C-alpha cells in the first residue's frame, strides 16, 4: 500500500451549507468531486496525527462507495483510527452519540437528510465536530475556502475493506473498527427513558405503528421498540433501509408518510403512530385520527419532561428556531426557565447546550432533541412520547387537548413551495424586504402589522451574529407570518411560509388549523405576490 497524491482542480459549486454539501449522485460521482471535498475537510479541521474519526451514513445510494473513498483518504491524511457503522450505517443522532461516547475528534456523516435517494437522486456529506454536532460556520467557511483553491488530495492505494463484519482491520497504518451501529445509541436511550414503564404500556394492549420509511432508523426501531420494549411484531413498518428508500420520499410529514397517515386515520387505528426520516433525525407524532404539530410536540415534551428519568431534575432552558411557534415559550414561562429563539440550524442549539443554557430544543421542520447528543433525534422524540403516555395513561389527543386548555393553542401551519426558480423566490423575498415601511402599521381585517424585520441573531455564547435569517411580519395580537428560503433542497429554491395565530379560548381549539389561519394565509399570499411571481397556485406540501 502506498499514499498517492492526486493533482486536481477546484469545483466551483462545492459550497457547504448549514447541513453540509448536498448534490445529485451523478455530481458526486464526477472524477475527484467527493475527494476534493473530503480533502478540504481534512485540510480545514487540523486533526492531530493519530486522531480518531467516526464515519457512517443513512444507507442511501452511493453510501458504501463514498465510505471506501473516505477511509482511504483518512488513512493517507494521518488518522489513527476510524469507527464505521456496520454496512456503512449510522443514523445522524447515533453518529453524534458515538462521537461523544468515544471522545473522537469528530465524524463524517453521509446523508441528504429527508431528500429522496437513488442513482439520480440526492447525496450529502457533512463534518461533525468533537461535541457531536454540526461544524460551526467558522469551519464550514474554511472548508468552502479550501474547495476554491484545492490543487491536490491524498489517498491510500488499497483494496476496499469489508463493512459488513464487526471487528478491526487496517488500512496502511490506520485501524478501521466496524461497530454495531445500534447498540451504543440504544443503550443511551435506555439510560434516558423508563423502558420498564414503556414495556408495560405496550404489553397492556397499547398498539403502536412506527414508519421507518425504508430509511436508516429501521434497525434502531426494530431493536429498541420490538426487541427491547416488546412491541408486537410488525409494529415497525418499512423497517429495512434501502438505497432508494423504496422509491419514497423519506420526509416524515402528512404528505410523504401517507402509508402511516392512512393507518392512523383508519377504522382500526393503533393508539400511537410515528415516523422518522432518511437519516433518523426528524420525527412525526400521531394519535388516533390526530396529528401533533412539531411545535406542539416540543412544548408538550418540555411540559412533561420530568416524566422521563433522564430529565427528572428539570430543564435548564428551551430553545426553538425562529420559525417554530411560540408554544414552547409559554411552557418556559410557566417553568420559569429561559427560552431562546435562534436561526434555523442545529449548530445554534449546540452552542447553547454546550454552555449548559438549554436542555430541550426543536424546529418546526419535524426536528426535536436534547443535550443527550448534538443533533435532532427522531427516535428519541418517539420514546419520550411513549414515556409520557406510559406515565399519564391518557391518549395522545387527550394529552394535547389538556395542554391547550392550560396554555392556549398556537394555531400553526407551514406552506412549502419546492423547486421554485431561484430568481422568482429571491424576488418574493426582496419585495417583502422593500415593503417593511409600507406594511408597518397597516391593518388587514382584525390583524394589524406591528413591525417587520429580517431576523438577526446574536449568539449569547460566542457573540457571533447571523443576519437575514427570514422575513418576519409581526402582528399586534402576537400572530406571525414568516418567509424563509430553505437550504435543504438540491434543485431550484424552496420557499417556506410559516403562519401562526394564538388562541386562548378553549372553545375554539377544535378548529382545523387551515380554517383558523385562513385570513393570515390570504394576507401572506397577497403581500408577497407569491402566486403571481412564482406561478404556483398552491404549495407543494402543507404541514
């Protein structure tokens, strides 16, 4: 075996975003494309000689081939050991768990999150730091800068190694340890939640259905839900990870998790339903004929946190992304703990958790988590709900209705316009920014605009400032309309419109969110000229 230095040249579009580099598989398959980005990571993170790295992914198409390249490049760049999940599998929260448990220098996670997989679909790569969380902007900016100037990369000339057998092998001077991808994570969950109480609930006739969407959480759900907790065989559906996610879109929402939704709204619905996404970090929670919004889920977990052993001592604080509803704020106020409003992106939560300022955090885009790792965690949220259900012995719907009666209901919805022409999406955002002065003080029926802004955040831990994080139209009664361009897609632009109205009157809590928000929806479409500028009569997804 020998280390080879390959002459290359920059690819101008290798810019990492908040969730790493995401492109179509054929782009990654170009000569030197993946190698350029991996070398740019290694050149930017200043890992000491002999450092340990974690590598794994969500099992999507090109996962195995990419891991072989990364292993050979790690060996050529002086790493002493790599921990890799068997079969190349590690869910994103499990990768964070392994990084933290074994105190490694960091990890490379291969995933395009909830985006489709397959030979012509999406692939992604990102670096997580030693705290287990996504790299800071300082690191991602350094990686991007390196991709613009890279001239060579280093790789070990060696045969591929087996990823399917547990144990150790070597690549040059580097040790490769293939680990069980599930055990460490499952053990962590057992330390946080009352598995005996959950098991007793499941044995009492309480039925669940978990849709892994043929994505990475299948093996985790089989082990934890069916084997350790004793859920009935078949409680986990679509539990075998497939390179193309079975042809589905592994995004756990009411549109893409339609198989689960049909079951939970059917005549013989189980008591509890949930789904997770491609890399296992997002979740959707359902009761019988009942959907729990991600914003409400965060608030409910916070309000009932002491039900779980891992949170018996209470919460240091709560954090939510700016577009997420203020439902969690009301719980934080009642608990007399701080609630932080951050830009979208888990790294902002990581700073707060590392500083001990928050325990629970969440995003409206179906991501919830805590300081047990530094990523959002889909199966963790499901187990937390099951722990609460086991303690309270009520239905999902009853728990939510009781919560609304106590705290009021934040009616909330998100409209996603996917694959828009970038120019049109940018035009909508610019129109709104140019309209702040005109809109401020304007009345639309019962709604009066109090103020408008483009959200800016100063990190209370490191003082960094993040600007232009989303346009906010804030009304005098606390209602909000928010517009934000999302960076999760690989084609065109995704424009998201968030709508929120608070209702204290319990007699109104039964209303469908789309009915309760109709006036705000009409206002949002009117002031943005969204239909006219994009040509889209309706959103791709409504949640």
